[in-house]
C-alpha cells in the first residue's frame, strides 16, 4: 500500500489533518491501534479561536450543534455558598468563550468528514512497531494487524500516537516527561435535572484539601449528557479506589448535594476512569519525511483546556506545510518544508505546556499553605476585582494560537 500521508493515530489532531489534506486531494491513511473508536469520558474545552479555525474547514458549525455546549458561566461554590463565577460578561471581556465538548462525538464528526472527502482511509486494529526507512528519510510505517504484518508506504509519516509515541521514539526525538502531581478521575453522566444545561459547576470543600475529596467539577455536553471530574493526588486516589464504593459515595455527597443523584446513576469504580497525565515538550517536531503533533510532540495536562486546542492548531499548521512539501513533487516531504510548521507551532505550544508546568507547581506548593482558610478568601477577592479571572481566561483561551 502507498499513500501520500500516513498518520499513526486517529486523535483529534490526526483527524483534522486528514480532513484538511483530504480536501486538498491528497490520499491519506489513518492507522489506529484500537479496533473500534474508543469512548472518551473526559472533560474537553474548545475555545473560540479553535472554532474559528474549524469553521475554515466547514466543520465548526456541526461540532457546535451536535457535540458542544457554549458555556454561559462556570460557577465555583463552597459549603457556605458561591465563591466565584466566570460569567458570560467575563468571557466577552476576555475575548473568548469555552465550549464544553464531548470528545467521542467530536472525533467521530471529524473522521466522518475526512472519509467523506473520498481521499481518506482508516486502518483499525494496527499496532505500529516502527518506521520504514530509505537511508535517512522515512518512507512509511510498519506494524501488525492481527496475525498479519502491516506495511504502508508514504511520502510523509505523521505521529499522532500519544505521549509514548512510537513515531517519536523511532525518530530518536528526545522529550523529558514530568509527572503531573494529580490524577484525573472522570465519568460520563446524565446531566442532573436540577443543574442548568449551559453552565459548568465546581464544588470545593476546603476542609478536605488535606484528606478526602476536595473538588468536584461537572461540565455539560450536548444531548443531556455531561462529564464529572475529580482531581486527586496520586496517593489519595490509590486510597479512594482501595476503600470501596460506600466510602466514595458518602464523601461525594458531602462535597455536593448532586452526589446523591450521581450515586443512582453510576457504579464505583466501574463507571470511572483514572488518568495520569505527564507533560513535556519534544526537542523537535520533524525529520526527513516525518512529523509529530499533539501529545506525541507536547503532552499536556487538562489545565486550561489546552491539549485538544493545541493539537488542532498543530494539524492546521502542518497541513499548510505538507501541502507545500507535497506540491514540490518529490518522493518525500523534506524536513525543510516541515520546519515551517515547527517554527509556527513551537512557541505557541511552549505557552500551553507552561500552563501545565505552572499548575503542577501550584499543586505542589499548595500543600505547604493553609489552603482551607486561604482558598475561599482568594476566590472572593478574584470575584470582587474581576480582572484576575479575565486575565486567566484570556491566557487559557489564546495560549495555543498566535497573538
């Protein structure tokens, strides 16, 4: 088999890249390890700048209609009442707006649009184990599909294959991964009837910052669904999963009254996923005939909703560079063409990775502070002043783009 571009991984970045190149008439193959599309029960925020970019592919309106909820507000409250609200007015002042997006549906929409170009194919159940080489240049992918060997020749290979990227490792590109001090425990939910369907909710119990469940976040999805997020230090997450379901649900009900309804919906731990997210930044994004994007190049935590937005930005910038390289007519896309993509995206991704680094430091340093007394005071000060939360929104909503 031979194609113009072989993409290892069908994540959000790989799907956007396949769509962008397929619409230009290039033959693209997405090579995916999973035999069927995975169901992703995790929070994902797409910011206004990302939707503006997706509009250029004609796919933004569909994702907005079928997969996303533009948030009117995000409310933060403690046991004694409201602490801070990120309101529509705050979003407008910051020049951005968060859209809570179902990642499973979003990726399905993108992949369907890519396949509809007639130039994109998907190979599922393929375990990539290396790269085809022609001297110093990359010439394709190798792996296994069931009991059969899998070989795909391509003028360009792109790695969108995650934090432990086989493509990145095969290229010998160095990356230093730092462990984030927090695990992310998530579950897909039916959106509680007592909560507004266009608002995010964060519930804090400062008294549990040292032990127990300190934070519950709930974000709505389209179609009456939503997602739950519990961030916890590693050791506390270990204890939580060891203690069993009753202790978990009693603690969750103490954190938020809606915990009782969630208890009726879900099983613990069976309905929940536990994710550990390292972060880092690869030393390079490209080689002769190959490139990496998304988590393969710059894994991030969910802090500020950066990961999916950065991957989409990568894909659109890489599509421009690949188009230029493929039109040159050579047997491979030269690294010189791919360096244009790296030059555009590296500084933006560095800003997004810095958000993960800052969040990690805040969690580590926070353990030395009197958080039960300090957090409510700081939250109310930010609410009263207004500008700190708008500066934070502006940073989150634009770190992954220029300007």
